[in-house]
C-alpha cells in the first residue's frame, strides 16, 4: 500500500471525524431550539430535523460572530460547546429515543457511516469550480483573517457577494485540509440529503407496510442526488448548498401537508421549512423565490389544514419563537450586506446607504447586468445579449438536459397521468398539487433573470418529484408497497446507469489524500492612493494568494484608514467626486 493511499485513509477518517464533531454541534443546537420553542420531536428523523435546524443556527451565529471577530478556533469551540450543552440539556429525550429505537436504527446508522466514508473520499477530489479560484477561497481567507471588512466589495466586486455559506466553509477549514474545505464543507449537506433518502428506503423495507407520499417524493429525487454525489466537484459550494437546501425545504413542505391532512403534529416541520428557507436566501439570493414561495404555501397550509379551536390563537402565540431563527438569519444577512457593499441584497442596487464604503452604484448595476447576460450567453457582452431574445437558440442548445429538460418532461407526463384519472380531486390531491408552486415560481424567475442551469438549484427535479406525488395520490399508487419498492429500484438503477462512466473513488493525493492547490503567479501594482495590491499575472484567479490579491479592482481604490486594511476600502468614481 502506497504512502498516498495510507494518507488518504487517514484523511478520510479525519473528514468523517470533523463531520461527526459538526454533527454534534448541529444536532445539539437544533434540539436546544426545538425544546426552547416548545416543539415536539420528529420521530425517527429527529436527528436529521435537529441537525438541519442546527446548521441554520450555526450560519446565523457565524454571521453575528464575524461582525466582531474572525472565524477562528474560538468560534468553532463556542459552536461545539453550545451543541454539547444542547445535547446535555436534552439528555432525557435523547436517551428515551435511543432506548426506543436503537435496534431498529442500527441499519440506518450503518448506511450513514458507509455513505460518509465514501463521500469523504469524494471530498478529496482535486477538481474545483472556476469560481473557487476567482473569489471563493479569497473570500474565505478574509473571513479567517479579520472581522467583517467594510467595503470589501471595492477591492473586488465579487467580494461583495454576501453568502453566509463562506462563513460555514471557513469554520470547516482546518488542518489537514487548510484552504481545501471547498468540498469538505459542500459535501456535508449533500450527504445529509442522501442519508435522508436512504433511511426512507431502509424504513420501507424494514416495516413492510405502504410507504406513503413522502417516500415517493424522495425516491423521485434519487437520480438527481446520485448525480450530485458523483459530479459535485465542478459545482460551487454555495450552489451545491442551495441545491440541497431546496430539496429539504420542499420536503418539509410536503411533510407539513401530509401531517396536517392526517391530523398529526406539523409545527416541527413547519419550523424547519421557515428556518431553512431563510438560511437558503442568506446562502444565495437566487434561492429566495423558492424559499419565499414555499414559506407562503406552508403558512396557508397550516392555516387552512390545522383544525381550528378556541385555543388556536394562543397556540400560535406560544409558537412564535419558531420565527426567531428566520428573523435573525435575514436581519444578520442584511446588516452584513450593508457592511460589505453598502447594499442589503447585492447585486441589487435597491436600498443602498450613503456610506463612504458603498460600492459605486454604476458598478453594482453593471454586475447585475453581467450576471443576467452571462447566464444567457457567456460569449457575448451584456449590451448585445440583453437587447433582444436572440440568445435563446444558443441557450436552448447548451442547457443541461439532465438538470432541466428531462425532469420537466417527466413532470409534464405525470401531470397528464394525474389529470386523466376519472375521479373527483380529493382534498389531499388538491393540497398536494400546491406543492409544485414553489419550484415552479423559482424556475419562472430563474428563466427571466439568470437562466444558467447551476442557478436553478434542484427546482426542475422538485417539479418532477411533485408530479410523482400528485400522480400517486390520484391513482392511489402509494398504497401499493410493490409499486413503491419498484419505483425505488428503478430510481436507483437510473441514477446508477447515468454514472457508469464516472469513477467511484477519487485517487489519493500526496497530502493526506488531498492534491496540491493551484497556484497563481502574482504581480504587484501600486495605486494612486499609495495602496499596493496583488494581481494575477495571467487570467483572473487568485486561488489562495495572500490578502489584497484582486482579479479586478474598482477605480480610485483606497483604504478608509491609512495602513489598516481591517477598517475597509472605498472607491471614488468621477461622478461621486463631482
């Protein structure tokens, strides 16, 4: 066995251990919130629900922490400590759940561990998305080095993208994968989605009873999940996180509807829906349409489906605490946006403040136009692409058939199957049909604004999954255990066949299984203000170059306070000077 292979084995153990420590923090924070908000557990999926809520709370806490301190060992220690405290606070509940279901959960745990080690190997892939070298890793370096820097977007316009995901990535960036956490951080949400679906299949086999609509919805997503597990190396971290969050948000909405229709407690999954919808928006602004639409449909479902009683207003008042994470997530995100660029939702120029570090409005608008143009036709300038609809022919030829076209065709066929059923639309079918609204809204806004497939997240596949759910409800197919098992096997087969040419494991690199990071040759440039910056000698990727490396800075850049880069940057345009 080679030294690289041994190093890879140790590296995989280290990644799984890091994920385990992160899981302790996430689950502990999640259970603490559920108890504080007076919400009940989520049965066998309690760990997953608490873990996702804890992940969002971690994002929220890091947003607040980095206002005053860099993302350092103290931040990581505090989060893990709070998670452990949350587990201790809920030890009675955890012991009772473990005693009740430990034997039945052993297969689930074994599957999760196997998937974790395989995904740990995939996380060592040397391939990285182009944006990693452009600004992802540089943004992370600023987060690790300083508290939030006012006007950082003036140093490079893409440093103004206020993604909370980079805080999470920075928190996960430790030795032996320092500055290589791009995949280590991104694969954990994908692993959680895969485990959720695997556990559903395991429960279906173990219980030997009809699975219900939730299982069909999840099984329909297997081809997409398998594809992401094999091909996430070239997907940017924020895009991958938004993809996973979109699945969990809509899964929570479906669960809310099914629970409410069957008279079960739905508030816990409703809290999960609201919290993750807000977290997804802070990760990437393009996730807002799906999150907002899912939240609206969820609120309407709770109001209309939860039985009315004289005490209902009091119950809702007592559950108002469930809104706290959503409010804090968005509030912290808006505040950080103002500090980074002077705008609450960059690259939108709406709501800008008149502060000295504000990125000049003309550059914000130019960046927004460039995104819309690049997503349509990256080969032509915005003034050509955005003038008419001539771009749509080339766009249609380049759009991903797997991510967009195939699931939409399947969704259309399933809609026909649901409609031709000659029986009245029951209450359940009518409500489940509304689950397609959030991904449909997201796809519509995506097409109008920036129709690049990676900006769509999982929306197209979620439309197809909703089609499966609706057709199954109309024809009563989920009552047939044989049909559900058959669909599970077909979905796995389709997902596997599509990946036949992909390598199952990643070959070992020389450093704990990791490969060396790309390097850029840098040149110094002294600006008129006296500030010296670094520029890539070729191309526009800094990778892990020292701070003050920028692929493209704004004119008349200077430090706000001479000699102190932590106090921020400002850029003065000719229009501002006049």
